[in-house]
């Protein structure tokens, strides 16, 4: 009589990386930071004075710590900003402080051409956040990333 027992097998469960995604919308007077944390359904919006690198690092660190408490695992911080008048000093600052930073070509980021669209820093930052998340999933057609020059 054949055995009715099934052989024991294991299935690997792959948990997605715990990643805090943040998009930076940089202007002359202020920076808008929109972030999406693991275990959160809503994005958070933060406003900082323009060119305040230490304040940005402190904000990202606080968001990372909060996400680690909620997800109970290590969280990687990944940011995106458009290449522009600020040059690449911010990218270098973020990378030097353990943040994975991406710089996007602003002409390559898709925008809706169906009708006139509202243009605010928050809307632009949220679009950049969606672009970064798609890029991180492997959707390379969503934009072109710029390779920052060495110093």
C-alpha cells in the first residue's frame, strides 16, 4: 500500500526589503520632502529651509528610526532629486551619510499630457516619489538617472 505521507518541503519566503523612499523637491526658498515608509499607507510631507543639509539628514534619520520601530527591522533610506541648479553637493552629502541617492534627468520624468495639470512642489515631489519606487522595482523606462560627476 503506497504511503499517503507527503515529503517535507520548505518554501522560501521572500520579504521585500524595508526601504524608506524619499523624494526631494528643491527650490530657492524651501525644500519639500515627501516620504513613503514601510508599514505605512500614507506618504508624509515635510518642509525644510533651502540648502539646509544638516536638517535634511536629521529628518531622514528620524524617519528611518520611526520606520525601524514600526517594521522591526533595518530600514534603508533611498532618495531622489532632479538634477538642477544645486549641482551635486546634496547627492554627495547624502551618499557620505549612508543614504542611497539618485539624481534624475528632469526632462525624462513622465508627466501627464492629457490636460493642464496643477503644479505644486508637493505634487512634483509625489510624482518623483512614484518614479523612484518604480525605478527601484526595476522599471528603468520611468526616467533616466544622471551619473553625478566625481568631484
